[in-house]
């Protein structure tokens, strides 16, 4: 289920490999950070959960789209798939 949620909600910006890069969203070019970069790896699970839940800067909030358990499984998915944890 986490892979499906990633594909539907995260992949459009972070890409299929979690690398991020330049993406056009709402006619604005934004630089999406890599999920493999040190800043992402250093964040705690709680910080990533808050970021997905509430959004930050150009990243939208997903609290109205995903249940807390779906967000928790996304955090685990990102950790294992893109951060080797």
C-alpha cells in the first residue's frame, strides 16, 4: 500500500527513484529535494511524519488525503527504499 501511495502522492514531484529535481507544479518551477540527500536522511521519523502531514514551503499537506497509518507506512517506505534503513 505504501508503494501505491508513494506513486500517487509523492512520485509526481520526488520521482520514481526519490531523486527529486526541477518539477513544474501549478505553473511554477520548483526544486524538489532528493529523499536520498543527507538532509532527508538526518531527519527523524517524527520530523518526516510532520512534514508529510502538514507540508512545508512548496510541499503540500497530506493530512486530508492520507490517514496517519498511511503516512507512517510512507515514512517506512522512504526509509527502506531510498535511504537504506
